[in-house]
C-alpha cells in the first residue's frame, strides 16, 4: 500500500488582501506552501507527494516544490478553476502514477495549512487501514445555527454533533476516484470538500473523524500569519 499526499495549492486567496495568493506568503523566510510540503515530506508513512498549483502562479509553485528540496515529490501540475477541479486533477494524477490503485491511499491537504502535526498525518494514514475515508476535524465550541434562505433559524443541532473540518482528508484512492467519476461533469467540481462529494455520491460509506488540533490552522486572513508565527516561536 503506497501513501500519496496531494497538496492543493491552486487557491487565489481573495480574502487574504494581497496580490499574491496566501500560500506564497512568507513567515521567517519560508513560504506557507514550503511549510506545508515539509510536514508531509518528513512523515515516515508518506511515500509520494503531488502538488497542484495555481495556473496563474505555476512557475512560482514549481520554484518552491522542487524534487531537490522535497525528495518525495513525483509530480507538480496545474490545477483547475475550482478546488474541486484541482482535487480531481490531483487524484487522477495519483491514479495514473499508482502501481496499485486498488489498495493505495491518498491524503488531500490544503496548502494553506502549514502546521499539520506528524501525529495527525500518521493517525489519518493508519485509520485508512480500517476505513475507506477519514477527515480531520475539531469539535465545535460554538452553537451552530442552520438557517433558511431568509436567514431565519431553521435548526440548532446539538453542539456535541458538530465538528469543524480540517485537512488532511484521506481516502482509499479507488474510492475517491470512483466517487468523482460517478458525478456528472457539470456538478463534479461544485463541491468544496472531498468528503462532502463522497458522502453525496455514496452516503453508505463511513467517514471516520480523526481528532484535529487547534494548531492545525488554515491561513485565510493576513492576521492568521501572526498566529502561525506564534506557534513556530513556541516550538523554538
């Protein structure tokens, strides 16, 4: 069983407030993308890395995601117009390069999560020996409202049942590839979450939750960089 890690670096970062997408922002002289790839490069259970880059910044992606720096990288390719399309492109590349797609597994990671721990990565991989799909998540500390189109409260789920999704999300390679191919093309790329697509296509497949960490933050706004800096300083 080979373990692929797919790093999705195709985002435009419209909420970040910079001309460059947030994966290229620097903290202590290294880009967010660099930190993210390093996490999976260093994990002993990960065999291969695939990086999907923003087509408008593909050369910049290639300059960071080099095999001489990250020996596990086997492919750097251009992504699509949406996260779903980029994910499908990367999954298809893993299937193409896999020698055993029936048994190989894939972790799908947002490039703007630069602080994913070795424990999270290893736990997700080991869980895929039992489950067809897993997702890292943390239990919500806030009450969540489900609203209608007019923003009237429709439902208030029990907080113990509500989790905030993180990445990586992990799958048997064959399972997630087949799920994407079952969806008609016009709808295939409308999902913003790979577990969401799988659950829609085949709700009978159990998706196991892996306990996440608050330190596994996603860089969304410029102020998130300062939070990441603080995490790095605490490790020194």
